[in-house]
C-alpha cells in the first residue's frame, strides 16, 4: 500500500528477488518528492537558460523536490505556446499578474528586462511565492530595498541568478580563499569585455535592444556586466568600502526602436573603477561593449600573500593557481582542469576529465536553491546580496558623475 502526501517517506514494503540462487529480502523506502510548480516570466536568453536548468537538475542532482514546468508567461500567446511546447511547460499566460495569482504556481522565476523585476518580485512575494530573480536585482537601490523588504515580510525563499558563482572553478577559488590559502589579499581585479554595440546605426530599446535603453536597463555595462564581476568579488573577497569611477557613452544618440526617433543614449557604454575592499585590498574593475574582438571576456584575478588565482570565462572549467609554497625551477602558474570527482559539483556529472560549460552554472544555482530549502540554510546569493551589488553599482555611477571617491552603502544584516 502506498500512502502519504508529497514530502513524506512512504513505506513500500518488502521487495524480494533472487540473484544467483540466493534470495534477498530488502526493505526500502523512498521519498515522495515535493513538487515545486514553476511559473517562468520571459522566454528569452535567460528563459532558456533557466528552463534548461530546471529540466536537467533532477537527472544529475536527485533531491526531495521535483520541479514542475507549470507555466510560462510572455505577452505574445503564440510565441509563449511555441516555447511551452518546446520546453515542456504545461500552460501559458500572457499577463504576469495572472500567473502570480494562480494557486498552482509555487515559484515565480523572473527572466524579463530589469525595469520589470521590482514590480513582479514584490507582487510575487505578496502572493507568498518563492522567487528566483535575474540580475541586476533592480533598476536602482531604492527599488531593490523595496524588494528586500517585501521578501522579508513574506518570508519567502529567494535567489538572484548571479550564476558565475556556481562555475566549479569559481567555487574552487572560493574554497581556497575560505581555507586561508591566499593569506592576506592585496589585489582583486576583474574585467568584462564585449564588442556588440560599436555600430552607431544600432538602435536602442524594444524587445531586442532593451539593454541600450536606460529606462529598461537602469544603466549600461555597470549594472549589466560589472554587476556580475561585483557579485563574484563580494562573494570571494568581501565588502567594498568606496569607489572611484569613470564611465563613457561613446555613441551619444541612437534611434529608439519604439518611438522611431533619434534619442539621447542614457546608458554607460564603458566603465572602469577603483575600490577599497573592507579587508584592505585594492580593487580594479573594467567593463565595455567596445572592446573589438571580445564577446564575453569575464576574467578575475586575486593576488594574496601566499597564492594568486585567475579565472577566465572563455576557459571556465580551469582555475589558474600560483602557489608561493612551490619551490624549484618548475614553480609557476598551474592550470587546474576543474573536472575531477572531488571538485565542486563535478562528481555528479561525467567521469573525471570531462568538462562542464556555461549552462551548468545555472543548473548548479538550482541545486543550491533546492539544497537551501532542504537544509534550512537559504541559498545565496539572495535578494540582500543582490541589493549589496546594486549599492556598489549605484556608488560607481554616482562617482563617475561627481568625479569623486564615493562611499558604498552597506546592507544591514
Ligand atoms: N545571469 C546572467 O548571466 C544573465 C545573462 C543575460 C541576461 N540576464 C538578465 O536576465 C534578464 C532577461 O535578459 P535576457 O537576456 O533573457 O533578455 P531577452 O530580451 O532575451 O528576454 C527577455 C524576455 O522578457 C520578455 N518580456 C518583456 N516584457 C515582458 C512582460 N511585460 N511580460 C512578460 N514577458 C516580458 C520578452 O518577451 C523576452 O522573452 C535581464 O534582467 C538580464 O539582465 C542575466
């Protein structure tokens, strides 16, 4: 007899079978999985990355939870239906408010442009839904603070998709830092370089180019690309005290896709900033969409007293390590292929030596979210962590404007 409800152990009884003439009796139990019925909002780049993660995670990381692709929401019903059919979503909605109001949705996943994050997340929190939200958390800290308040009041599990934290090589860097292997850290530097907006004829705004429209994006490379670098830095090297920044908008006017008029460009095309970390180390960050030849070159380097680490998104399964302890003529940088059975996450995938890619960082984030539900220690980065990054972004933009060193607001514990 099978009794019980999701989340309870079910006694299935005694199974008997014969093998090699010996009879075995085995009592086994299994955990009836607790369903998390997902409502995804937005089916673009991130809608696909998240859907792939939801679909894959259970195959490689068994847990007490089962993710159900319950509904996808987008404004165009035909396109939403096509996406639902392709990815296996059971239903569609064309209005995110209707999606949030549904009783059969447990988790709202926000994968839409930045200007929609706050309104959707606050409504989802009020409806008691778990929330996964894309980065940056919000257009600005004022919005992000409201989001943090809303999830605190509702007490709902939440996470921000700063997925690079979950590349195995980046987690290995975190483990080495937390184990004290670097000793005192002196420098942290990061770059995120692209080249896709150099053409002055590229319009701004609309479905494809919302990133160039300040009203939809909030900022340019600072909130888009540097937000990733900042989140990883805060995780690996702790809080940032103050910043001194410069930004540039190389193309001052672009035609707006929605109005058809040539309008002022409000985003930053490039940004560089210096900072002091709370641990006394110095930081140097740079991002641009005008570095011809670079598509998505995210790199970081940490220099400690005893060890230095380097990581590069184009080689994301490797961690470069220089260990001062190594002696002799063969000392030098080593490149660790982070794919062995005892490396972070990798033992759950293929045999040692086979590397993982970009999509796995999203799958690992879902692993962390589910582990957080099951262990009671909430997954990171959560909305508060997202707010911390938004504070740094805000200080960077303010410093670029004022041309002065600017203090970074700290998140209250
Ligand atoms: N974690 C990462 O590495 C990463 C990478 C890319 C983008 N992002 C973030 O993800 C978010 C989405 O970016 P993207 O690249 O997927 O954008 P995208 O343009 O590819 O997709 C956006 C989706 O939102 C939908 N949408 C817009 N308005 C909507 C509305 N009112 N209701 C329902 N759907 C609506 C669009 O139809 C589209 O499907 C942004 O916040 C972005 O910053 C994060």
